[in-house]
């Protein structure tokens, strides 16, 4: 399963770990995903993965 936000589509980014000696090794920056239950229009609930930023926006707009 991909580590991707269901709403914004935000996924992993890549970058470097940089040591004190300035050696660079590859690393991944993963999104801060949370599993939340969303109630649909027909009354059923569904679990989706949402990043924390979008979850904050959803709570602000509701």
C-alpha cells in the first residue's frame, strides 16, 4: 500500500542525510498519515489515510 494522502495526494519525498563530516546518504521524508473514519452521504463510514495538514483543514472547514 502506498504511503499517500487520499485527499491531497501527498507522498514520500527524497533527500539526503548529511553527517557532521558532510557525507551524504539518501533518505525518505514520509508524510504524517493518520487513518480516519469519514461518514459518506449514504450514511456509511469508510477509513481513509489523510495527512495531518489536510486533517487540520478538514476540521477547520467542518
